[in-house]
């Protein structure tokens, strides 16, 4: 017997078998127990509940929603809400983070101090505390009648009212896509290797891509405008309520502010790290070649720093998307909240959790894939020493 | 005869010159410096004015007078600090809760001292400390009144969740990391799948699953209290992240180290315990401290699954009755507590990083 134990092959097989058995025990035991519990509560397991109507409503949705809609539609709504909040939050966080990171790497010590104060302050307080704070702040703004007006915006305890476009939903969506294209297409035509022309001669194409997309945006907005209304709908106070415009709910704005500020502090550090990773020799060489500070920054430091920070940035983005789940603490209907309410209402616990896992896995993998693709596209070719 | 230029180094630039060089080199730089200085001064004045100069400090001011003032109203903290720190813990026994918090702080400070950095000593500090904490909080022996977990709250509950998460999660993370680098394909791939799945999920959903789903899947005798289930969930999440950090540390150990140990005939246990892990932990130390900091901040998430930790007790402290306007003061108080813990830990981490960089240069 002891001889058998000394045989490495036998031992390896035994250990792996033990591991598999333990995993199987947990999974099958859990499954059987769950079946038993469900049976005793007279519930049917499986995904059949997805086609039943929910019977409850959501308070925020980009897509049409009513209590008669089936569960699967609510899950779609949840994912869209999460992505909407996540993408806006990431954009805000990236903007703030870029400013903070630049401040921290600037040569001016006062500016560095300012950036450092920001990072140290906001990074060391839990995000959920900041979410609660901003929620309390936003819901304690003056009532609609005494609302604060900043330009065309109106801040009140019932939400932030911003001017809206009187444009049909699908046209608005298409116009938003065209706006994204107006940013991406010119960049792509400028940098791609697919077009067989030196970069200096592409100016016409870049401009064509830019203005073409912008024209498309305007055309879509014009085509989709609702009849008999002005194109831009400015909110106005009428009686006790606000008329027109778009109401941004306090939950949404609180989450957006918190994620933007907190994420900005983290992204600021990533940006700083990226610039720190650019070798001193690179900028010194640029200076000695007579490049101006702006040229050094835009042609040498920034491209190299961007490559250094992209992989870390991808992780941070995934983290921030996952952080949108905190919306449940203040009642924003994101994907996680829909899952939680589903469990509460239908009792289909395991199925709902499986959907939650699949949803987040899909989101995370998509972000990772996009970043891998960008990373690969801009990776430095060749094998020069770059430090 | 010595050369005078060699004997005395060039005089360091005067403070004024240094100031000019750093802040006022060009007109643009000067403008930026002044603008930043102005902004910082404005912020500092705003905060100080709110929190100190025009604030209300008396413990028994009425909410109305407090509200009329321009600054912070610390009266709410003076009246409600027991709720924020101790939650629903019985009033007469709250000294136990306070003492338990002191024990945790002492534990953290002790494990930051380099003379305690051996597996045995750290384990002793943490196990004994947690046991002391548990006995103090729960009571039932030594003539202490027994107080159930459902009455724990505030800072003490936050610290308990943090400590228990680390105590379970850290050994688990080492096991995970060792399993992931195992040469047996089934084990390394299987655990890799678990780690990646856990890492791709939000912590909230894991806490939620452990609080709500696990009772479905486990027979009654295995379920335990809801608090302990949630702690297990948090520990699993911590372990999945920490395992990757330790794996990174293990990859940083030169291959020759393990090969040398093998050629000396050391057993797996000794190879891992005496050669690999000590070096890996050293590589992984900065990231590990960062992970502790993150998981301390994330303990606040348990509020969502219905625990009365410090944030929830803070919400309760201003949410009822006449203090509803005083949310800023309460959140500032809680933020200060978190900030003190997190900032000192992360400063300590930065110090360690510098200290270790000296050693390897």
C-alpha cells in the first residue's frame, strides 16, 4: 500500500480524482438540495419563467417597459441600463482621470499638489459612501419651485432637468451611433495600415470622414424630429412642475457623479503611471532634437504612455462597470437590481443568479476583447530598445 | 594644500531661488501656480470654515438653531456617535464593543511591524486577536452577558467582517495560488476556472448569492448564520484576487530556487514553506497591502444585503427624526474613520515599497 502511495503517477491520479470528487460533491449536493427546497416550495426550476410577465415596474429604462413585459425583456432593460450608466461613468471618469493624471505629471509643483490632494481624498473613501453622500446631496436640492438654474439646466430635488431633443427614439439612437463614428472614423482613417497612402496625404479623407459623419448626425436628427415641436426642448417651470426637457433621476445623477469622481482618482493614477513609464531618454532626446514642449508631449510622451496604460485601464474599466451594481443601494434599476427583484418576486434564485453571472461575464469579456484589439492595433512594431 | 573648489561643495540654492525655480519659472508657470494656490486656499478655507469656524460644537444645541448656522452641526455626532460606532449593541455593554475595536487596531498595527513577519507570529496575532474580539463581542463566558450577532453593528461589525474575511481569505488564497500553479492539469485548470469566474463577478452579487442562494443549496445543518455566510462570500472574493497576486509573486521567484531545493531533496512542504512562499510574499507585498486596503473599503458593501455596519448605522443616525438635514456631518464623520484606516495603510504600503526597493537595488 505504501509502495502504491510512493508511486508518483498513482498519487497524482488520486489527488486529481479527489479534487474532481470534491467539486462534484459540492455541485451535485447543492443541486439536489436546491431541487428539494424548490419542490417543497412548489416551484418549477428552469428558464420557463423568462416568458412570464413580471407584474412589477422599473423606474428607469431607456427601452419601453411595462409591468406586462416578460422577464427576459426586463433583463435586457437591466443590461442596457447598466451599460448606459457604465459607459457614461467611464467617459466622465476618463475625462477627470486624464486631467488629474496630467496635473500630477506636470512640472508645476503646485499643480502636482492639487492633483495629489484630489487622488488622496477621493481614493481613500469607499465608493458606496460617496454614492450615498451624492444621493443625499442630490435629493436635498431645493424643490422644483425654488430650483437652481444653471444656463438651460435646472437642478431640483426631483432630479436634474436638461434640454432634450424632440427626436424619435430610434433616430436618436442612430444619431448617437453616427456621433461615435464621427470620432472613430477619422481616427481610424488617420492611423490604419489598410489604406495604401502615406499619412500626410490622408488629410482629405480624414476631413471627409469627419464631416460626412457629422452631416449624417444632423440629417438623422432632422429626419427623426417629432412633428409640430421645436427641435430642442428646454425645460420650463409650469405651475408646480417642470415641463419639457429630460429629467435625469437623482439616483442616476448620484451614481454618475460618484463613479466619475472615484474612477477619476484611480484613472488619474493610471495615467500618471503611464507617463512615468516613458523613459526619460525619450523626452530628453525629443528636447535635444528641438521639438517644442507640445510636440514632445503629443508625439513622444503621449503615444508611449498610452500604450503603457491601456492594459491597466482595461482592468479599471471592468472594475468600474462592476461598480455600477451599487446602484441597488439607492434604488437605480441596473442589471443587478433587476436580478435581485426577480429573485424576490419569482423565487427563481439559481436561474436568476446564472443569468447575472452570464451577463457580467459577457460584459467583461467584451471589454477585454475590445482592449486587446486596440492593444494589438497600436502595439509598437519592431524590436528597438525603448527605454 | 588643497584646492578650495574641491573642499567646499557649491552652496545649495537659497530657498527663495528654489521657490522661484519651482513655481515661477515662466509667466505661464507663475499664473498656473497662483491659480492652483488660489484654488487650494479657497478649498481649505471652505472646509475649515464649514467644519470649524462657523460650526456648532455644543452637544445639546437644538436642531433648529443648529440648522440656522452657516457651518457644520457637530451636535448630531455628539448625540448619535454611539449609534454610528456601536449600532444596536446594548448601551451598558458598549465598552466591550469599543475594546474590541481597539483589539483590531492593535492587531493591524502589530502585523505591520517587521518583527512579526513570520507565518507563525502573524497567524498567532490574527487568531488570538480575532478570538479576543469574538469573546468580547459575543460574551457568554467570563461573566460577560451573551449578545447575539444580530445586535452587533457600527464600526465593530465593519471591523469584524474585515478581520474575518482576511483571516479566512488569506490562507485560502495561498491554497488557491498553489493549486493554480500545480503540475496536475485537472487541479490547475479547475481552480483557474473558479478564480476567473469569481473575479469576473461584482462582489455585491457574490455577497448576495451567499446571503440568499446558499440557503437553497446547503442542507440546514451546514448553513450557519447569515453573517458568517456573507463573510465566507467576501473571503472567497478576497481569495480569488489575492491568489492572483501571490501567483504573480511566485512567478517572480527565480526558477533556480525551486530546482535547487528539489535537488537538495526537500519535500514539497518545505520547498513551498521555506523557499518559495517567503520570497513570493516579499515580491507580492505592495500589491497585497493594496488588496487589504481595497477589501477594507469593500466591507461597506454588506449594507446592501442588510447588515447594520457603520454606513447603515450612519444612515440611521441622520435618517430619523429631526436630524435629516445633517447628512454631511454624518458622512464626513464616517468618511474620516475610513480615511484614517485606509490612508494610513496605503501610506504604510508606499513606505514598504520604498524600503524594499532599497534592498534590491
